[in-house]
C-alpha cells in the first residue's frame, strides 16, 4: 500500500473545493504518476513560515488526535546465501532470510541440557554465560567443560557464529546456558533396543532432579531448553509419564519456558519407528499436565533429500500435533578434545554429524530467532508460530511422519501464519509487523498501546478484537472485527465480516476498505476516509459518532459532492460530528440519502487562502501564479478547450497537490517563484555601477596628478547578498578587473578608453539554485578641469551571458530546469563637482546622473514538469542621480608620493522600468509579471584608500569600500600594484 502524507493539496474541476495543508492548490486532473525526469526530492530545507491563520473560516474543525497514516512498513532484505555444501542445513530451513532480517536470537538464552559445552570455543565465546556440572564425581570429570563433544556440537548448531565457509548456527547472537547432565560414559542398552527402562518411582525422582535443573538454567537466562538426549522408556507409560511430566510443569507453565526435544534415533527398528521416544512424547503420554503449550518435538530430515526423514529418525506419530522436522545431518566446526589448546576453526576442522540430536537445536535456534523478533510472545505463541509456518511435506496437512512439516525459520521470523490453536492474543508497546498470510479457525486479540501491522491477507475466521493500541490491516480481514473505545484500526482491502467500531476505523487511501458484512459505529466511534476513496458496505451501515476527513487520494480530482460512505443495505443514523485531520482545512458539510453519506465542499481561492497565512510576499505572489494556472487547467478539463496544457504539467500539478505540510507548501511555492530571475537585473546593474565607480576613482586621481595619464588597472571583485523583506536572500559574488588608457588633451583635459570583464555568480541556498556567467563592458570617457571646477562624462556599452539552474519542488517531487540569460546594454553618465582646499586636505563635493538601457533576450527553461519559466525579449531602463563627497590629502616621504583618500556617495533612482517583466510557465500560455528582488531606490557608498607612487613607474594601493542599500550590502578590501613599462 502506498503511503500518504499527512495532508494533500486538493484538486477539482471547475467548482474546486478542497483546502488541505493550509494552502488550497486546487489542481485539476493531477493524475498520479508523472513525467520522465521528475524524481523524488531531497528533504525540504527547514523553513519557518508565518502563522497558520487562514483568510477564510473553515467550517470543519481539525482533530489533532487523528493519526492519518499507520507506521511505515520497511521492505525485507534479500536472503543470505550459504556455501552449497557446508550450509546445506541452513538452506533447507531458509535461515538465510532470517539472518538477513536481523533475527539472530539477541537477548534470548538457549539452555543446552547435554554433555557440556566448551565455553572458549571461538564460535561460541563469550556467549556461553553459564556452564553447570550436574553429575556425580567420580566417575564423571568435573574439571573440564566436557568429555564428549556432543553438547558443543549441539550448541554450535543452534547458535554458533559463522566463520569461513561454515555458515554458523540459526541464532548466532543468542546466549548459551549449559547444563552438563549426561554421563561421560553412556550406559549400555538393556537389550530393548531403546535404551533403559525407568520405573515410576525412578521417574518421580528424575522429575525432581529435572525440576531443579530447569529452575537453575532458567535463573541463569534460559528461556528455551534443548534436549538432544533419549535412551529412557517408561515401565508403565501412563504412570511413568505422569511422574516424569512433573519435572517440566513449572518451567513451561510458570516460567514461560519452551522445551525442544529430539524425537529419537531408533527409526531403523520397526518396533519404534512410528512414534517418538517416551520422553519426547510426554505431552501426549501425560496430557493432563498441559505441557503441549511449551513443547516441540523434532524429527530428523535428510538435508540431501528434504522430502524424507533420515533412516534412523523416528516419526512424529503420536506427537504429530507439536512435532516438525529439521535436517538431522549437519556440519559443525572447530570442536576439539578438552585437553587440547587447538582453537583453529578453518575448513579442515569441519565435521559432519548426524542424529535427531542435531535436528532439535536447529529448532531451538529458530525459537530464539522468533522470540528476539517478537519478545512479547509467550512460549505458546512462539511454538504456534514455528509450527504454523513449517513447510508442509508428505501427506497434506499435519501427518504422522513429518508432523507440521519442515522448519522454515525465514518464514517464522515474519510472525504467525496459522491460528490453529484458538485465539492468538498479544499485548505490547511500540510497533510490530507480521508479514505472513494467516489462516486458521482462531481469532486475534490485540491489546497494549503498540501498533500491529498485518502486511498480508488475514484469512483466519475467528473474531478479531482490538482492545487497545492500533491494528494496521494492509490486505483485508476475513473475520468479524470489533474495535474498542480508544483503539485504532487502519483498514485496506476487503473486510469479510461485520465491523463494530467504538474506537477509530480509518479506511486506506489508495486501497480503501470495503466491508462485506454490516458496519456499526457507536457514539464513541470515529470513521475516517480519504476523499475519492469512499468506504463501501455490502450490508447495512448504522452510524453515530464522528466522521473524519483524512485527506485526498493521490491523483484524484475532487468534485463538489464527494461520497464518503455507501451501504447497499441502507444507512441508518447520522454522524454527530465532522472533523478533519491536522493540516486539512475544509469549508464543507455532510449530506445523506438512504444509501450514502456525502460531503458537499465549497471552493476556496488559493491566493486568498495563502494571503491569510502570514507567509512571505514571494510565496503569496507565487500562489497567485499557481492559482491562475489551475484555473486554466480546470477550464481545459471542464470544457475540453484546446488550451494545449500537456499531461506532464497536469501530473506535476498533482505532485504539488501532495504537499505534506504548511512548510512544504511554502517551500514549493517559493521554489516556483523564479526569484533568481528577478535578481538577475540587479546583478547587471551592480556590475555597471562597479565599472562607473572604478572609472570615477581613476579620474579623481588624475585631477590631482594629470601628468600620471596612461595605462591603468582596477580590481572589480566584490561579494555579498541581495535581500528584501518578503523574499529569500540571494548570495552574490563577482571577480573581475578593469583596464584602460588615457591621454592628456592640453593641460586641463583627459580622454580615455576602458574595458572590464566580470565573472559573476548568484545562488539561493535553500533550493540549490545557481547562476554563473560573465559581463563585459567597453567605456569611453573624458574629464576637464577649469579652476576649482571639473566635469566628466562616460559612455558605456556591454553585454552579459549567464547560465541558470533551478530546482523546482512540487510537494514531494523535484524537477531540475535550466536556461541561458543574455542581453546587451548601453549607458551614459555625467558628473560635475568643485574642489576645495582646507588645511592641506582637498574636499570635492559632486553631483551626477546616469542612464542605462538593457535589451534582455528572451529565455525558456527546459524541464520535464512544465513549471519552468519562459519570457519574451524585453527592455529594462534606469535613470539615477547621485551626490557625494571625496576627500584627499597627499604628502611626500623621500622618493615616495603618498595619498590618502576617503569618499561617501548617496544614490537615488529617479525612474526605472522593465524589472517586473512578463513570464509564463513553459507548460501553458499564461503571462503575468515576475517579481523578485528589485533595485533599491536609495543607496550609499563609503570608502577609504591609501596610494603610494614610487617614481614614475610603480604604484601601490590599498582600498576599503562598503556599499549598502535596502536590498543588499557588499564590501571589498583590495591591495593593488601597478608597474609602467
């Protein structure tokens, strides 16, 4: 099932009607899907939009308690692969899937009741947390971990860690709790062929011993106890079994423990093949003790022919209801005699061992893996999950040979698959996922504050009861469903029975729920639906309580009248309240007929709505452009007008509809605004002004030393930001230089020519938008002096080219667009001033004026969505006046002429035109002025410098300057050197 954001920007035809997310992007025919090259966007940058106040009054109140979407369902990783020889036992039981999913038995202790476990084995250490000796000494040796390797092999099969080609055990993160209770020397068979007979009295004593052993192992962390031993049969089956069963009741019934038992190796004897050993059949032989809830018996499957048991294995027989099979021939690694210091584990230390003794620990490891995935399971639920997920072989269903079939741990760690033992009751906090289809006659009881996801079809027939927390049904539910007050069900697919809702029942978006039975909602109930995904009931619908609007189905076009609930058998009652999810704002009301519940929705204007949200100026301007585009889409779809709006544009509009929050909508609209285009003219004029100021500095220097006429150079580098209230700040950076040459005309005039070139870049960091390019200019100039007065004039002609890339955010989607900006310009400048001398300091007040005209070429941004911008060629002009004061003082130190200067200038725009040029989205013909950071009406410049002339050839200069205006500031510090050739 697709996930949906917490709110959806709606769409409709003509009478568009829906405003989720705090901004009603009513985009018609959003369609779903999208054009090529439209891809998921990176997370939106953090924004802090203004208040949430709307410029209209929603009639549907928001309910902050609505949790629209259930927990996210992550995909499972691919199964691990094993060495085809050494990993055959793991392949048969599908352990590659469980290990890949991270089900490794962490936090679960496996008791190994056997011959002892070598605690320093490299593939077990340091996870052997307890190693107790329960035997008499002599004759048994208490000074070593083991005499026989059997217990170590069992532990490795259950929980060894992988090394080299050896795949390890089923639960390599589980801990091992070892109980050494099998004698160092095995007793001889009594001639029966099945070990040794035990009397009822001996069985009773043995049970007391086992009860103490089980308690000790449990106290040291064992939740599962593996029993890979046998060789005991009862003198009297019923009384002996009853006496023996007493040794297991406390561990299973009171301590929530699980017993796993090998079913016996006497399968070659016709007398014993049909049934497991007496000890492994205790739940059957002593049924009154209720041991079956915590008991698994295991037969030995042939891993090389996994449709039959190994010849020595006894059948499941009388224990078939709690029996399954697992490979009984396995590889183990690195076991060595207890008196050896050899701990190598390379391939030449791999052994193949056989017996039902090694089938059992595969199941024990599987139980640990399941318990680590579902720690809220009790022993019975772990047992049911392992049996119910077993792969059926042999006769269909549970049979005398294989019981429930072959262990499938990769399936078991995904939760239960069969409710064959009655109701499956769980209670937990947090989130949990069951990924198997579930059958069976039992039902489900969900308690606790946690959320349970049923990822596959729930085809069990027993009733489902959600007493607390949440239940997420992804592919339907066959049984009757009851939801308690305060509990939540997210429903998708077909619900085959009746639904009784006293809590919250939220129908899915892309896969809405349908109910084959009747729907009953009490006064405490809350039914949630998505517009465009109505709840359909085959039976009757008896309603009360709350109706909640969760959002809009992806790709759906809303209409003025939305069906929320349809009941073939009729609708009885009315909802007492209508609410909407957070960030879904509606002006709507409920309506009813005998079989339906409707929502009548009123249209809300996008631009009007955004204007009431205290969002930025540029967001509001962009919203107006989007609103116009949506109106055009509506007109095309409603009247089939040939407006030429393509499917890519409509699909992108649908993506924009899915904005997940006010912040996301705000960022999307700002990205569509074209702010960087609006700042482009400001950059052009900034470069022109830089050239004018550099030339002014040159002419001012010549007014003090006309004899210095000749070649010259100025650095034009600068950097800073353009900022204006309501717009995003634009970073700017420029690097360039101006070179020129001037000639004296008589004693009081200068003429010259200059050229400059600037490399420019600008950016909007919030979106990753960038512009890079260059600007070139040629100037001719003249200056003349008469007494204390001077005048100067400049004529300029230039051109610019910039490459621009922008990232458009469309809800959760992104489109990259690019274009080239270019143009030419001409300008004229004049200045007049007078020089005064005051105590060695020269003061020069001046006034001037400049006129510039730019011929901008048209542009069109390429991109898949159609939400890029285009513009035809247009002209921009600016006339500005300025006034300023320059001060200078010179002196000589030896052969060096020093000159300090300072300057201040105030600028004012007298007239400007062409900065808010007409633009349209590329996906449709619709023109409107494009606004951005414009030129400031007022500005000022402050600067100071120190020059040093050494003879007639060398000049050094240090200069500081700062320009500021309402739209931005930049500063420059430069150190320059000149040499005349």
